C-alpha cells in the first residue's frame, strides 16, 4: 500500500507488540479516546483493521470501523470476538493457536502437581519456619491416577501427552469423539467426573460451554477428586465450586482462570487445597513472543495476500 495501514487497537496490548505495530502501521488506541463509544460511531469504515486480545474481544461497533479488513487477536480464545459481526462486516479474524499449547499444558500439569502434592502449602510451611516443629501432612499421589480431559483440542492433547509420562489413565469428554485420538471418549461429563481423580478443563469458553461444570458435575468428581481449569472461568459454575470447596465436597482445585477476572471468590482463598494462579498459563517470555510474532505475521499476510494465516479453528 502507498500509505501505512490504519489499525484500531481495541485495548492495551503487550508493550512489545504495541511497539512493533507502531513501527509498521498507524495505530490508534481506542481506550485512550475520551469517549470510545462516540469514537467508534464517528470512525465507521475509517480503518483497515484492528488488533485485540482475548480479554478485550471485538464487538459489532468495532468491526464496523474496518469493514472488509482484518482483526488480529492476541490469544487463542476468541469467545469475546463477535464472529457473526465479523462475517457481516467481511472482516477476516486471526488468533494465535498452537504456539501456546506447550506452555498452557505445562501449567495445567503444574497445577495437577501443585494441588495434589500441596506444593504451595508445603513451601509456606518451610518459609514460615514450621518444619523443625511440625512434619508436613501427607498429600495425594499423582502418578498412575485417572485424568479426565474436557476438550481434547490441541491443548488437551498436549496435556494428555504429559499425563501419559506420569502413567496416568486417560479419558476425555467433548462435543464429539476425536477419531484417531487413541483415548477413550466419555459422552457424559458427569460419568467422566465420577471416573476421574483429576478433571482438567481445556475446552473453549463461550455460550456452548457456559457453566458446563455444575454442582452436579462437582459432586460426581467427589471428595477425592480435583478440578483443574486452564480454559475459561465461564466453563465452571463458580459459586457452586466455591461452595463445593467450602463444604469439602471435592478434594481441591487448581485454577488459572475465573468467571470475573481479576476477581477470585473469597471462598477459594486461603486454603491449602486450592491453588489460584493469575491467568498465567501462556505467560512465558518465549510463548508471549511467539504469540506477538503470529499476530504480526497474520496482519502482514492479510495486507500482502488478502488472507490471514491462522483463522479461528
Ligand atoms: C492470553 C489466553 O494471555 O490465549 C488465550 O486465550 O487466555 C491467554 O493466552 C490472554 O488471552 C491475553 O488476553
């Protein structure tokens, strides 16, 4: 193009990505506008594309600013991006799949170990100087146990590979069986929860999975079962989870995501059997850098060839 493309940044971006985008494009920060709603109304059709993150999403009014253009989404989860509006405005959407699979699966497994072996609590025991006077209580074995995966996508499969290194028995639940997965499909989530020692959530967020993990599913997991969530907080009925934890109806939980981040229900805090992380599964320097690169590559590919590289799965 003879002029730099104009991009609308929907919300604050990682600083490295923001800087790289500004080198190549005319970038306008929507959130810095005094009245973002008015800005959107006044700038319909004035942009070539947009950039967002999973947590900011993209609405119809935003897509209307770059019809026939492109949206680069930093993140693999796109439940906050209105794909129906994207289609109406003929906007191609890209996300950042695959580059984060390993780090997210690593963190899922870190949560399995952290919560079952009580690593944060045992560390607090030593740090507080309690070891000389009190032995740390016994924890729960991980190797050889049963791990149920909800959502055997690319991240779920990376979790399965890690679990097989721990000699775990594996089953999975999802909308449909994955032919060739080599794992047993369980069509009933309650049955999977009943079978599982660890129930790991790695499915997408959005309407189709909202509060899939209900009080009933938690009771099926039962007092010996652990819930691990690295997908989206919306997949769990969080009030039911808080209650199940408070009443000891499940053994514990390892959580990286919550229904209303950064809020964490008080009932999930201050317990040795609940490990709460601040949505960091993809947050390694290496993975964040690869995600930034993929956002840039998608925008570049779109402006050069008319097609993004990694549209939503
Ligand atoms: C990001 C994520 O940190 O990829 C996703 O869907 O949840 C994380 O990798 C986050 O989305 C950035 O907004």
